[in-house]
C-alpha cells in the first residue's frame, strides 16, 4: 500500500485557530487572496536567501495577456511577503501586445516584444495565461529552447496529449519545467503533515469557481498532492454544474472530488486515516504566496520539487473526466 514519505510543498504558517465553515464564491475568493497580499503575510521565505536582485534571480513573465489575476498576485507576492528572497520580475511579454504593455507600464515591469531580448534580461520564466491553457504549448515553444527553469501555470495544458508534448519539448532542450495549482500549497497539506505517519485511506475535496474546465484542476490538485500519482480509475457523475469525480487508487484507497461551479462553495477537503476523519477548509489568503515560494524554491534549486508523475496523472484524470464513458462507469487511468 502506497505511503507518502516526503513533502513536495513549501513551509507555511499552520492555522492556529479552529476551522470555521463559511461560504466563498469566486469573487470573494479572489478578493480575499488579493487583500492578504496587500497587507502582507509573514514571509514564507528565508533571510539567508536574500541577495541583490540583479545577481541571477530575475524572472520573466510570459503570457497571452498580462492583465490577469495571476500576473498581479504573483508580482505582489514577489514585491511583498517574498521580497526578502531577492527575486524580481525583470521583464515580461504578452501575445496581446497593447494590453500587456499597458499592464507592464502600470506595474513598472520592463516589456519585451522580442523573446531573445527578454531571455537576455532574465534567469527564469513563468508562463502564465491561467485561463488559457490552449496557448501554453505555443508559449513554451518560444521559451523552453532557452533552457532556463520554467514554471507553467495551471491548467498545464488543455489535454493529456498536449501536456505530453510540453514535457517532451522540455526534455528535448534539457529545460527544467514545473507546473501546479496554488491548491497544492494549503493548510490542508499542513494539517495532514501533523497526522504523519498515518496513511490517508480516503479523501474528499470540494471546489467552486467559474467553470469546470478552468477550476476542476484545483480540488484535483488537492487530492493528488495528498494521495500521489497512483490513481487507477475515474468515474464521473452528476451534471456539468454539479460534477462529482470518483477516483480509485492503488491499495484500495479512494478519493472523491466535488466541483460545483458558480456556487458559494469553499475549497476544502476531508481526509480519513485508520483512526479518524478530519475536515479542513482551505485558507485561501495564503495559497498564492505559498505557491510563489515553491516556485522560487524550484528556481533556486534548478530542478522541480513536484513529482512529474503527479502532474501527468492530473492531466490524465482531467481527460477522463471529460470522456463520456466516465458517466457510465470507471475508466482506467492507464
């Protein structure tokens, strides 16, 4: 039976107050996270990492349109609670040039229309376009040949086949690549760490958001970050607006992912061990800082801190969830 033996997520402040259930819609979720960044969160960074911003810690944003929520919150995290780590956004580019240039000027980030010029100004890349995974392959084709550590935002790709192409391209050029949803770095995983070495036998995750296609990755990432890549089959039931994914894992372990778009459904999870079941609501105020901190760990090490097999499993599960066969029974992951 599979047992998780190490953490793939960065340090964060474990919530010391009791978990209280509340309703959180998409707008409230975004406002809550942005507010936390504005006031600052105790740094998820290490003072020893602090170095001058021009000494090999320059990040380049690569996007379809830089005017988006993730570009804003990642930039705020780097300039706010993670400032002590010494990483800066030294350049950016966006396919939608006019809107992206306006964002760059507003945020005092150098804008580049030429990829080679951007490459000369940065040491790492962050491919964003969080609402447009269909453009990630093309953006990666432009950036991965530079062979610099590259983070690709959620959802990694529109489908499993495209995800394989991105990883193959990265391997061809020897470029370290990492992808994740911010829901990999929450107080859910922190609470689970407290229960170690207890083994999770069953887990349930909940999520809302604007649509299944854009937001299903979040509760699925919660599940896989805990249960690992050993998923064997998936079945989907419900409706497009009230979807429930049943996931089987090796060793008889099971998971359920509830995706309820356009509802006031907070991101949350419950996990069951041999001794107890624990429910934890996600503290969304910290997830983007935690995510960015993990990206900086990846950049500093020059190698991914997420098992690629988990990212591949996530893409395969999303593919199966869209497969009509999954509405009639379990579809094998292999």
